[in-house]
C-alpha cells in the first residue's frame, strides 16, 4: 500500500513516524498532511531510504541535481558529487543523466546514498531514441512508458513528468511568441514531439495509466513545469499559468487515486512576483507541495546563479514553497564541479534556513540561538560545528593567529562583545 492510501485509511506508517520524529511534530499532523496531499514522503516501495517529508508545516527541503551529459560522462565524479551533496545537507538527489551509460549511473547513484532519488524518465526515452538513430521528435511512445516502468522497478522515488503540456498549450505557446520559448528539456522534447506527430502528449492522454504505475510502486509524481519562464521577461506569463491550471486538475486526479504528487515551479522570476507565484500554485494545485528551481531573480549573474537563486529561494520558501532545487555557480554554463555542488547546496541551505526562521519553525530558531550563544561565549568550535560549512569559517579564523581567543582579527581589542562582556 502507498503512503497516501494508508494515510486515507488512518494508518500511520513507519515513514510517517520517522518524519514526525525528525520534524519534532505530532505524527497525526503528518498523517493528515499525507492524506490530504499537502505532504509527500517520496519512497519507492522497492527501495530502502531515509524517510523525507516535504510539504506544509515542515522544514524546507533541498534537492541537488547531478548526472552525466552526452559530452561528459564520469561516473566516479558523479558519485562523489552525490555523496558530497548529501554530506552538506541535500535531502534528495535528482539524476539528470543523458549520457550513454545513464542506466549504470542511476544504479550506482541509488546505491551510494540513502536519500530519495528523483529522475526525468523522458531523458532515458530520448537516449533510447538517439541510440536507434532517430531524432527526439521521432520518439516511440512505448519507449516513454518502458522508461517509466523500468525506473519504477529500479526503485526511483520521485519522477519529473511533464504531463501538463498538451496540444492546446503548444498551439497557444506558438502564438504567444515568448522571449525564450521553452527552456525545459523535457518540456521541449514533448512539445516538439506533439508538433511533429500531430498527436497528444502520451503522459497527458494516458494519465490514468501513469497513475496506475505510480500507485503500484508508490512513486511520487513531480509534475514538471515544462513551460516555466527561462528569463525574467517571460515570468508569470499566460503560458506558464495555463500549464499550472492544467497541472492543478492533474494533481486532483492523482490525489483522488491515492498517488503522492508535488508540482514543479519557476524558474526565472522577479522578486516582486515570487510570493504571488507561490500563492497561485497553492490555490490552483490544491495545496500540493511546491518544488521550485531557485527562483533566479536576475538574469545578469552567470557564474553567480547560486546567489541569485538563494535570494529567490528564501522568498519562495517563506511564501509557501516546500522544496528548493539547488542552483550551482555553473548553471547555464557547464556541468558543475565538486566545488560547484558544495556551493550550490550551501546556498540553498542558507535560503531554506532563512525561510524556516521567517516561518517561525522551532527547530530553525533553536539553531540560531545556539549560534548566538556560541558567538557570545567566543566558542569558536561550536560556531564551526553549527555552520553549514565548517571548513571555510575555520580557514578564515586561522588566517590570522591571535593570542587572545576572545577576539578576531577584524576588531581585535576593539571587539564590542569582549568590551561589554558581562555588562549587558
């Protein structure tokens, strides 16, 4: 039985208990959230993994993307990235591999970490198509379904599936003349396939079949935002909202079928539009957890998009987003390095913590109080251990040797905390 079907029956699963213990909240709240679709616990019935709750009232979670490309395929490096991301606090890993050895990649990634693993099955179908000597637009519908079933059997916990792109939306998108068109790879695959074949998106036309597969393996559907804005100029446009309306109807059908579902969101969004985007999604998609990339709040910072996304992510998560997909400094430019992965995870952790503090979550505030206490007491080791990165602050502290531990090289004997110690 799936988490959601058990919850609807009032049955508390071991995963719900684990999430409640981690979040330090009443397990009945987890039960009710899973039952009504506002909380998901991505966990394939065929895989043992650490239970992770995503949704309303829970701490903001972080996803890290890794995987090969058709140009670079280094399995050992991607394994190191997965482990590094988890070590620095990623709650889930998505394998976005598109290289020839993507099946081997997925197997090794799933065996190397114990957090939920997500994929985009249309990528595998695309690789199969190219290996047959065909173009993506000639993709066989059976290959799409076989990829989904194959990955479900392998133990994938959640899948990005662009079910909301249909013939009607593709036609309207052609008329919209967006600045950046479609920037989602999966969205482009399906939109181009629809135009070439003159047929409906198989994931939309046969959505009930998809729900049957998801129910059998307890796959959490991550309904992809194939028409997400790829630049600020396209943010919150008609195409984006029309797809979101469609996704809202699909969420409802999934929830009624007992399938756990979350919805993916933008993307590139100006600061002043982020809160409204979160509110629109929560309203149209029946409270389903919202999984956002960034949002990136300016298009002028290539090489620094982990910062632009952390700014947007903090606002998004404090306004209703539940799951942040990290963005690395290499975004839009290249495959990320190990250092890029680390920077991306930490940037997202900062955004998540800032949001959780703003939301008044007790566990987030406790950490802030612990850090303030450590700073007041000049407890450097405690500060390093509480930090998201305990290496960098230690490096900066040790750059300038001081005889007195109750100061740093910035203020020296003029340290305000040292001067006023015990007086206030």
